[in-house]
């Protein structure tokens, strides 16, 4: 309720005190009708609060982590140079190109679908662009028939839904094979068909967050090799003795070995995974920015933190001092 009230106040202030986007563009020397990127946020009070104009060619609007980009964004899935946008005024056209390499682990999505390294795509008015994992924007052509943006929350949720659907279908062949196997296995265990369908659907819905968790772990390890190289997967936990018990869905936590093999570390319930994911996001932000790095490396380099057997709260941030325990090897 408070966010909704702030959103309404935000709109009122904009309408009463702020200039239209065209007028802002003219103040900085851009022609009326110059397209721009407008942010989409899960908080209605913040939706539409960031605006980036796309300067016409020969200028190029670059997006990335490095300071030499026109749009500087820092976060998961954003390398030094993620992409570039070119605006051709006559006729008006915007083309986006993914300028990172496969090794950069950059993430760029257009209307819920990934744009892979070195690929280009022409953008249309109201297209939704996701830079990395956390930054959502809408392309706006001034004067074009606009979509209803009266509910920023709904707009953000539609972007999240697009990404989730893509995650469920991106590895469609592998996903269908796994779904068919587990549907048969669940049926064999006398699980009702509608319940089995719900479990398979839930596995697909978890995939988007699982992809984010694996991306977080990969970037953390790359930035600080002292941490464990962790990979996660969706699994089913079954009873050895009670063979008719329905399985429970879990998140498997694996440690990647130097020889390429994997060692099982822990199994998290879905509720545990939901609680631990924010901690991974905090760890990534701190490690990549060099904040509390030693303390996080100390935590994420121990199997007991991943197992949940550590003395400190695994969901809390470490102190400013590097955590240590003389009794640990």
C-alpha cells in the first residue's frame, strides 16, 4: 500500500512539476522525437525515474560496467561492455547489438528472449530490454501510440513473466525429456496426475532463479578463486524405505572439482533456496565491488556455509572484519 501511494505521488509530482521527455531532450541539445530508454521497476515509486536518450548516428549508445560507456550499469550479468544501441533518425530506427563475448557471461534479453553474443536486432516502440539480471528498460519513440503504463508493477511483472517463460522453454528438448521421465516416475509412485503436473510446472518456474544463482556463484568464484566453485540443479528427494512416499523437490548444491568432476555438498528445500538467494546476491555485490571480500571468501570457501552447519547465520552479512575460527582447518 505504501509503495502504491508513493507511486501515485511520484506521478503527480511529475505531471505538475517536471518537463516532458521531449522538452528534457531539447534542453540537452537533442531533437524532438529522439527515442529514449525508460526504466521499469518492481517499485512503482521508482518506475520511470531513469531516462537515457539515444543520440543519433554516428554516436553510439554503449551499455556496460566500464566507466567509458554512455550508460553505466553495474550488476550481475553486466560485463565491461554489454551492448550498443544505434539510432538512425531518417527513417527512425534503433538497432541493438550484443557486444560481449561468450566468456563475459553477459545477459541481454529483448521481450523475454535472449540476444546472444554479437547478434543484432531492430527494436520497436515499447520493446522491453533487460540488461544483466536487475535492470529493465522500455524503449520509447516519442509521439508513437503508447502502451498503458499506468501500473508500473504490472509492467515489471510482465517482464518477469516473459523471462520465466523463456527460461522454461530455452532448453526445451532437455526439459521435455526430464519432464517426461519425472512424470512417469511420479505416476509410478502413485502421485495423482494433477499433482505431478504441478510439480513439473514448479520445476520450470524455479529455473529462472536457479539460473541467476548459478550466474552469481560463477562470477563470485571468478572474482575470488578462494571461494568454492558451486553449481546448483533442481532435483527430487525420495525416501529409500518408503517407496510410495511422493518425492520432494530440492535444490542440489554441487562443488565443481579441479578435474571437472562434481561433489555433492547439500540439498536445500525450495524455501531454504528462497532465503539463501538474497545472501548470494549480497555476496556477489560485495565481492565484485571489493567490499568485505575477505569475510565473504572465508564464508563461501567453506562447505559448512553451503550446508547450513556454520556457526553464523548463513543469511546474515559478515562483519567488517574477516571471519575466522582457529578451530577450523
